[in-house]
C-alpha cells in the first residue's frame, strides 16, 4: 500500500526535466535500473518500475541491509540491551581462539559498526562456525583506526543481537521499526551456523516502497508521524563520518571516499549519506534538501549511476514551488512505460510446430554429471539458496504467443512461459515468480531471457535444436566478475526421446 502522497515534481520544487534527463542519461549509459522513487517534503513526486519488475515484488538489498542491522543495534542500545563499548571477547568467550591478541581484546561494537575492527582481509563467512573463524582471523590494526569493508563484521552484529535477545534482526525490528512504518513483509537469508543467524550484512529483501519508508525514517532522524521511535543522538553518530575511507586499502574514490558512519556511506553533498547495496540498491538522504532518492538496479557502474543523478537530478531541486510544465506530463508517461529491453525477433512457425510433442532426455550417465536445475540455469544474483536438482527431461509447447519450457528434475515438474510477442510473461513455478521473453535467433536456435522476480538478474538461455536433440548454454544477464549469489551452471546435451 502506498504511504507517500503522489504529487508533481514542480509542486515540491523539482523540475521534471531534471528527472527526465537523469532517466535518459542512465539509459544512454546502458545501466540497468529496476525502480526509482523520489520523495521531497514527505511527498512522492516520481515513482517508476522497469518492467518486468514492479512495486509488489521484493528486491534484494545486498548491503542496504547493513543500515537496517545497524538500526537494530541502535534500538538495542536505546533500550539498554547492549552498549557500543562492549567487547567481542566478552560477548563470545566460547568462540575465542587459543591465542587472543591485544587488538582482538580491544574490538568493540562501535568498531564493527564503522568497519574498523582491525581486519585487513575479509573471511568468507559461510562456514558452520563462521563466528570462531571471524575471531581467529588476524586483527592486524588497532581497532577503530583502519577501514576495511567487512560484511562478516555486520553479521557479527546480527549474532550479538541474537545472543543478547534470542531474536534475529528482522524479528527484533518488527515491533520497533517495521510495524510502526507499515512494512509488512521483509525477508532475510540465514547463515549456516548453529544458531542460524540472519545474514544481516546483505541478505535482506524489501519492496521499493518499503525501502523508501525506511530511508525517510533516516531523513526524519528516527521520528515517524510525530513519534520519536529511535533517539536522535543515534543519528548524530550513525549518519556522520566516523572513519576515513579515502586512500584506503581498497582504493575508494569519489562517492566512496567521503567516509563511513554506522553502516552507511557519506555522500559528497554536505550532511548527505546513503544506505548502499551492491549493484545499485540505494537510499540517498539529503537533509539540506529535505529529499530522499531510492532506487534498485543491476549494474556494476554504480559511480556512473550516481554521476547521472548528481549531474541532472540534484541540480533540478529548487527552494520554491515551480510552475507546472509539459515536462510533468511527459515524465508521467515515461514512468508508466519504463521497461527493460525485450528480446525481439521473427516467429518460426515450422520450429514451433516441430517442438510440440517432443521430449528431450539428458545424456548424463549420473546425476553428478547432469544439467543444473532450472533455477540455477536461470540464476538470479541476490539469491543464496537456489534449488540444486538436476534436469532429467524437458519439453516445449505453445500457448497463445508464448513458448512454454517444461522441465522434470528430481521427480518434480516446472514450467515457465516465455512470450514471443516482445513482452515479458509472468509464470509461477514451485511458488517462485519468473518473467520471461523469447525469440528465434535463427532456424533451430531459440533464445529465452528469464528473470526471477525476487532477484536482480536472470539468464539468457540458448537452446540449439538438432535432428536428434538439443544443446543448452546459459549466461547471466548481470555483467560482473563473480556475481554475489550466482551459482556455477552445468549443462549437458539432451537427446530426443
């Protein structure tokens, strides 16, 4: 449900032309955006989603999650559950290494919040005893003096909260933050430790609207509808520079060289800061402008994305109401028609007819040598527990303007319909929503783009049909080295039954 009143940009002092130019510049750069909300003076003057993504879908937050985890620590401090001066050695005496260094003895919750625990490198953090691994990792620097981005350190904050309260971050936040803000649904992955601690450093998902509610809560310094939920003193610390990031070991520059607060980044504009997740999950807070900008994306060109905003959007913000213009109507139309590129090509009636009734079987001798599950072939960065079955057979059928891909894996059947009419078709398979489009690249070669709608990417899957079978390749839509949450794909040829 919408919380923010919808108004024109001009009525809150923003030129629609600036928003239009921002959207156009991002498109020109080839950056993939999924959603955008601009809120000034508590009113939403622009909101749009790039189809097939929409306002109803949860979206991976990645490290935007960190700011929520830090906020949970703020509430715990406010209630006297913990102190930021508490030391890790006192909180986890059962997890300490045999030899405890002076640096480890000195690490406090404050040091974790500012990414200054003293580690020079980051642990993987996915083992069953990752807390012991974190505490045994070399603390090479005096705590609070050396910045090192450290997702495992944020997960330690989630572990501290669970040890203190028995609750996960999202459970703890429910009565204190989520319910008052009207955030009904939040999801977070769990780590594989004995206590199943939430992945507070990057495993959460929210809708864009709920990201905006939380970001507005930050702008309002903990005040929500006249009630001070979290004391303003917390925001004095959390949303101001606590540690230097310029010239650090990771070579941070520009928007990543302005310093770091409590699990949020400082921005170039004075007093501004942001919740910041990988691939462009942003909640920008501009107190001097009474403005927040929230967006979800799927790009590694995050600095370039911010550049577009600071070049076009921010300069369009004025101190007074602006006269209405045709640009406002143009913006409404642009926001309504936003879409990711859709595969386009000619139909191939002969191949479509040929596929009906045919079944393709795996050529793998054993499951270990087989084809990845449909879910892994589709992928989707931001998902960390993909179903890991093996496809044993598949078939195709036609329904209206869609080609339906049907697979059998581990005895279960899944179907996804992909539109051949230059649009995305939405399907539900095993309770998961997918969007797909398709085209014939040439005779006998079908390309299908499939996206899991609670992820920030998908795959372009190519089926090459032969006289006796087919060969599959699958490439992620996210252009990245590694890709957080992406799993290696296995494919084998399939033979005609």
